[in-house]
């Protein structure tokens, strides 16, 4: 089964136009306007066309309303869709939502070609958001649908108008969205298909296409290296664990090395500390951290990232069986610390512990890990906001800033030193669960901190990404969280 969110013969075209917008011959132009009639990315003729509809109230007050014209006067395009942005907006995410909405309306009309002007926006963030709304919004996970002729059609052509040269930037944005869509595909795949082995094969396949090396430690090697925490999580599963190591070497190196570590539990049943049936099915998405890392790796060459980036993805399946870890078992981690596993459902921190120690071998300047780590993070921040913690404030700041620019919102939680005693164990150095029922995201972060010792580090708890509801710009479940933020964050690290 080939992983790609588009069937190959159905590839989208992006073309570029710099002549006058009114003069472009095109099946369908999309324009954004405020509810007071201010057109953002249009031409004077469109403002004229819109005015009476604003005056008689037909354009409405609210964002998402739209008007649709055939053979509109004063412009050559055959159709014109005007999307209402609401009263006033400077927020790029409103623009992203608006163009995603435009795509869903166009799909209903079976219009698969779009002309979008990038003139008139308040800067590059807004331009990017306008393009992303279409590209993120038209994603569908169709791999497992057998009746291909019954599928919704996809966006066939995105025509970009701009008076300045936007070709390089638009193509980069498209490449980044393709990385997001790879991450989405991974998250959507059920665990009987996306096993740790399949995950590692895909990483290797994408590595050859997108310019990074992939090496895999199999279960034996994981054991021999002394990564017993990681080994213990996979030992109950018939699926062998895999430590996936991806290495991107820049053409013109900055001299910095950044390691990205992603939790990839292809299915988290909880192990012997079994989850209740109701909350188990969504745990096919417990590899979202690993998906963020692999998705990011696939775009580094295209955006000419100047840093060496090492992606480390511990991929395991957490299952109960007679060979599974028992609550109370003690393992020795790669770092030498011993861990009492009091709850086999706190497995993410175990695989990350060894992966974080392993990351130290690359002498990284910065390490960022990504994990659907704690339900508590959802309790604390809700379904739209991710948690971030770390031992180096500028790195945490870079994550928050990059996320805010692209509307992947991260909120910092404190690594409260006094809570360390909550991880005390009677028999081992530490326990893998807190003795308190409160502050579970922070105590998970404190657990990881004990292994992120030799470098500047930040931890992203993206548990919320599993529960996102589908909307115009993202599918439910696997939203491909973290890829856009990370590419932008790498740009900020000096
Ligand atoms: N993968 C889960 C965390 C999770 C839960 C992500 C819900 C997304 C939605 C993780 O492995 C887990 O089970 N965490 C436990 C930790 C507890 C046993 C200390 C949790 O959050 O309940
Ligand atoms: Mn778990
Ligand atoms: Zn988990």
C-alpha cells in the first residue's frame, strides 16, 4: 500500500500570474472581504460589484458568508467567490479559515480550479495563511477507501496572482503542507497497518525521496544497547519495536545540530494497566509525536534548513500479554537510572527517556521532543492548545512564537522542582507515575527532564491533537500537529 494523500495521477498544479488581476482568464477567482465591503485581495471592479450587496445586507455581518457571481462585470474570470472575513481582521488564522471555507463551498459547486491574488494582504503571514487554507483544507485521507470513483474530487489547480515574485515562497509553503499531510496520513492509519515496522519502512522510503538518511535499530539492538525502558514497552506486543534514526545534513551548514524526538506508540492499549474500552480506539493516534518528526524531516531539504537535524522516533506497540511488563517491574534505562513501572499506561515517557539519552550521542545544541503524552494536558489546556516545557527559555520561546505565527498554539507550563518528589520510588531511582493525581502533565515533563541532561531541551505535549474535531482545514484525529511550527522554529534557532 503506497502512502500518499493523493493518487499520483491526480497531482495539483500551482501556476503563477503577474499581469493585472482583472485581465486573468480563469474559471474561478476567490476574494476575501470584510463585512463592511473592504476587499482585501481584489481589484477596484470587485469593490464596485460588492458594494450594493453590502448596502442591502446580502453580504451579511459574519465571517464565512459568501457571494458567488457568474461572468462578473469588470473582470475576466468566469466566476467570482467573495468570502466574508467578518467585521475586522488582522489575524492570519481568520484568513486561513476563510480560504478553507472557500474550498469547501467550491467543492460543493464542483469547481476545482482557483485563482487567488496575494496582493493586498498585510504581510507574509497572511499570504501564507490564505494559501494554506486551500492546501490544508483540501486534504482527504482516502488510502483505505476502495471505491475511488465515489471520492470527493481534489483541488486541481491553484493559480496565484501577485505583483511581486512569490513563486519560491508559495512552493515552500506547499512543500511544508505536504509534510503536514504525511504526518496526517500516519495519524489516520490504523495500527494493524501502521505497525512500528511499517513506520520505519516509510521513514526510509521518504528519506530517499526527501534527502535524509534513515537507520533503524531493531528490537534486538534496542535490547543490546541497554534501552530497557523502551524495550519494556514493546515487549508485550507481537510487533517488534523499532528505533528510527533520521539524519539530515544541510548543504551549507550552520554548525548547529538539532535533535527532534517523537513518541510513536502505534497503538496504546495501556498494556496490563489496560485502558477502558471507550477511550482505546483513538489510541491509534498515539504516534502523533513521531509523525510530527518524520513529517518535518521530509521538508528540510525543500526549505534548505541550514542545521543538521537528527530525527529520533522510538516506535512501539503497547499491548498486554504474558510477555508484557507488569506494574511494579523495574527497568534500567540507557542513562543508568532505574525506573519502577507502576503503570504500564505511562509508556510514552519510558520510550522517550531512552530516546532522549540516545539523542545526547549526537551532541545536539537543542533537543525538542513531541508526544501525545498526557490526558492531563487536555484537562489543563483543552483541545486547541498544546503544552510546552523546557530547561532553556529561548528554545521554549522559539516554539511559542513559531506556533503563534502559524496558529499551532503552545502554552508553557512550569517544571515545578518541588514536584520531583512525587516521582519517588521505594525500590528504584524513580517511578514512572506520580503519587499525586494532580499536575500530570508537569510530572510527566519532570520525568523526561531527568533524561534530557546534556543539552538545551523543550518538551511539547501534543495530546490535544488526537481529539481535534474536523473542520474546513483539518481532518478529525490526525491533524499533523507540529510540522509547521517546527519548520518555523528551526528558522529561528541560531
Ligand atoms: N497516550 C496517552 C495519553 C493521552 C491520553 C493522549 C488521552 C491523548 C489523549 C498516554 O500514554 C497515557 O496513557 N497517559 C496516562 C498517564 C497516566 C497513566 C499517568 C494518562 O494521561 O492517563
Ligand atoms: Mn498510555
Ligand atoms: Zn500513550
